[in-house]
C-alpha cells in the first residue's frame, strides 16, 4: 500500500487558477489533480512540488533532489507513488541576482520581504521565463521596465530551437525514468500542456523512443488537449483547468492506473 504521493510539474499540476482567475496561491494545490488522485488511491500523504511556469529542467532535477531527500530521511521508495507532469518546451530558468541588482533600487532580501514575487524567486532566487513572461522593475524609482523581453529575444534568437528542445525533453524523461526504475519507484508520467511532435525528433531519437504505459502516450496525449476535448467550457481566464476538470482528470488517471496495473502492490478500496 502506498503511503505517499509525490508530484512535480508546472501550473497545470500546481492547480493555478482553481480558486480564482490568475491565482497562484498555495491553496490552489489543495484542489489540484494530484490531491484528488491521492484521495481516490487512499494515499494519506501528498507532496506536490509543482511551480507555475516551471521548466522541464526544473521538474527533472527537483524531482530527483526531493526523492533523494526523502530517502535520506528514511522513506522507502516502495512506499511512494510518483506523478510527473512534463511541461512545454521553450522555457528557461535564469538567476534573479544580477537582474534585480542591475534594475532595482532594493536588495533581494528587501524584495523578498515586501513583494509577492514569483515563488521560484522567493525559494531559489531564480525566475522562470517563457514567451509571455513579464518582469517589471523600476529604474531610478520611476519608470517600470519589462526586463523579460530582452531575455526572451535572446532565447528565441540563440537558444530555443524546437529540435534541440525536444531532444533535451527526451533525454530528461529518459534519465528520470531510469532513475525511478533503478530506485524501485512506481510512477506515472504525462504531458500537461504539450504533446511530442514526432516529426521534430531526429531519426536517431525516433529509433530510441519506446514508451510504456507508465508514460501516457506522449505523442498523442496531453492534459490540456484532454480538457479541451471533454470540458471545452471549463477553462479559467489564463487558460487553466477549473476545479471540475481537475477532479475529472484525477478520475481518468485513477482508472488508467487500474487498467494498466501501474501500481503493482496497491489495495484499491
């Protein structure tokens, strides 16, 4: 019987906007699909480490880091069920230190005390960057400047290329899969916002792609598309699923887990 459900992912796994439009408060997590799934599985302890705007690199490394910390504290991998919601490509994580020092008139510690900035800044002193990111800072205490745009322009020009991003994504999930298998974790992976575009992969990678049922069809499935197909009117202003969709998606995952025997030693009640 599993005792802990550990999850990691982006805003869809976090549960952004469940409570109200644009909401990123931690209370949204209490209604997210990992919580609803843990109830269906009768797993009493849930650890949802998702972040709004998280990158796949962040999800990859933090999942490994957290699970190793749990093992060091005496938790047996056989007692943990892992759920990973991979996010879209073309996202980046950057250090906040120089960005704030060069654009702001307050120290980082002062900003942490007075500003409700993104959680990754509060916890890791980094920022997640995607195409729609905005980082507003006052120059000389007056004009607000969107510091994210030059960063986005650089990333688009020199870093974000679909074939390279897809290869990184493939390598990360392959590495995490081997880590989980070697440690004895039972797990479920899925894509939340974006499906794999098979044609974007090199022939070498295509020949290596052998996913089993523990990764819900990454070529043809994503939570975003599933929600649009079955609950097209259940979206919040920023595009995130409503509470109802999270509940129904948890039910879908629960049945998928049973049908595919994902958790070998679990008692379903």
